[in-house]
C-alpha cells in the first residue's frame, strides 16, 4: 500500500493489510527535495498563474500528451513501478516563480497543464539543481463561450473541434484537426 500527497515523498506501508492496528496506521510523510525556478516567455517576462507538473523523465513519457502522462502516472501509482515514478503539481506566482516540493532524486520534466503554453527549455532537470529558468512558449489559444440558443445559458461539458493548417519552413503545408476540450459553458 502506497500513500502519496502533492509535496511529499511516497510512503510504502506493509503489504499485509491483515496486520493493521485497531486504530489504523499513522502515516508520516517526508517533504523530500525541492525544485525551484522561474518560468518566462520568449521575451523574458514571467508567466504568472501557470499550472505546471513536474514528473519523472522516463522513456515513453517525453513525447506523449499531458493527459496520457496522467493516465500512465495513475497506472504507475497502482503498480510496482510506483516507486520509480514521481510527480508534483505547482503554480507560478505573479513573477513566474515556482517551487515543486516532495521530490526524490532523478531526472524530471516540467510541463504546462495549460494547453495554451508549452514549457520548451530545459527539457530535463533534477531536484536541487538550483534556480532553474524555464522558457515557455504560448501556443494557439481559443476561447469559446457555448450557450443554449433557447435560453442563452452555458452548455455544460461542451466540446469543440477546429481545423487548422500548418506551414513548415520548407513550404510543406498540412491540414490538421484538433480536439480542444470540455468545460462548464466554455471551451479553452
């Protein structure tokens, strides 16, 4: 049985639940290492209020979507691999500063949980690396307020699909479709 909490190291309890004390187990979580830094945009301005996830930099997780990373993390947390996987969520302050705590050793990747931002550099860091400077790039952001034509009320769990075209430096153009998301009356 493993116990996790954002900001703390994972704690393993005895596997035999039949040995549980009558009043339950007391689980003491240690804070672990910290990773601090600042997230700036391409012009060097701090990105404020950006939700971030620091997670284990592991084979197969670098090039998957954030939602797939969460799914794989959930599976890892329930398996023997849980002791090798770690993650911590945090949000930047008004100046773009951020602190992740409760980290163990090992390589980490920091990703934006906001689909309109990508944390581009550096791609790999370690807890206790010192003050890290991350460069974030804003991607296309679209906000739609979706309302019911009958009463102008927000449509719960609305989703949207839009089409866009990418043109590469070599002149090649491709047309893609992209699922945007769901929300309580709005889609971002």
